[in-house]
């Protein structure tokens, strides 16, 4: 069994229910971040809010690795859809991530991290498969615990689970068509995942990114993100992590082996 799992959310609402579930809870502040340690669904865990953006996310991941010696990182939160198949409430488990706002041409190819010579950072295969199964199990069981009024409020009908490319950038995407043209296989966008992926890649640490679709990433997106995170994403995060740490816990044994 992996000795300790780090769980990151960019916003407080995205991981709020996880702190409530922790036993033997202890809190430590480092670099203006509050790290909650304890037993989460029976597994030694560290839960932390990274704040928004790639620098904040990278620092948080590095602290989890260097200070807390986590054996794997799970990143949860919301994302904006790029692929037109996606709907609000769907779940995307990244199989790889890239920085969509990184363009070091003509010296290096577009999206390639200079001197590292990596464009896409793959997630851990076993952890990803466990996360996908856990997301599917959540939809079959715990999803109905989200009240019909909340589902109706945000237009969530029949969530699906997808896996594929997620891209990160320090900007809200207003023109998804441009990204689709440049990165046709892209499923969704957010502002932290690729930074965490790069840090984990450079430390040879298993990680997975699990995103709940909150909107179509364009200038017309006018969802109340705070409300969506507090009423939907927090429940998705809690339910998926519960499934991952319980029904899929045996698969986590291979993460640190």
C-alpha cells in the first residue's frame, strides 16, 4: 500500500468535504498553505489547497513531495470543456497533460518544456485506471446523493467518464475553437494540472488529474464557479476519492512498488 497520498485542489470548495472526513487530523502551515494530514478513508493522506495558477500548483506539488514525502498525488477540481462531446458534470481523467500557453518557438517546438524536451506529461497508468473505475463507480452510486434541484440548477443530466488530454494555462480560455485547431485531441482546459504533472514527472512520482466539467470554456461561460465547486465538485471529489481509496485501494499498492 502506498504510504501516503497527496490530494490537491486549487480552490477551497473543491476539497472541503475531504477535510471533514479525515481522522487524526493535524494541520501545518508552510509557504502560506495549510496542509491537513491524517487518515482519509483509512489511507494516510495530505490534503492541501494550491490556489489558482501553475506557479501555485507547482510549488504545492513540490512541497508535498519534498516535505511530506508523498508516494502519489491526486489532483481534483473543475475544468472547462473544449471537446464538444463533453457536458457539465462529466468527469475527465487525464491520460496526459500539456501547457497550452507555452510557446518557446523557434528554439523549441511549441508546447515543449525547454531543456526538458517534453511536450506531454503522462499520468500513471495504474492510478489512472483506478481513478476511471472510481469515477464510474461514483456515478453509479454516490452521484444520486446530489439533489435533483442542484443537478437541475447546473444542467447535469447523465454524467460520463472520459480520459484523454488536458491542457493547462495561466488564463481563462475565451476562444476554444483556436485551441481545438492547434490541439485537436484536447478534451478540456484548466489552470494547474500540467504544472503538477511536470513536477511529478521530474520527481518520477505517480500522479493523476481528475476534473469535473463546469462549463464550455469560452467567453459565454457565466456559471457561478464558487457555487458549482461548493455544491457539485466537492461532492464529486469526496465520492471519487472514497471509491479510489476503498474499492480501488488494492490497485494503489502498485503505485509505490
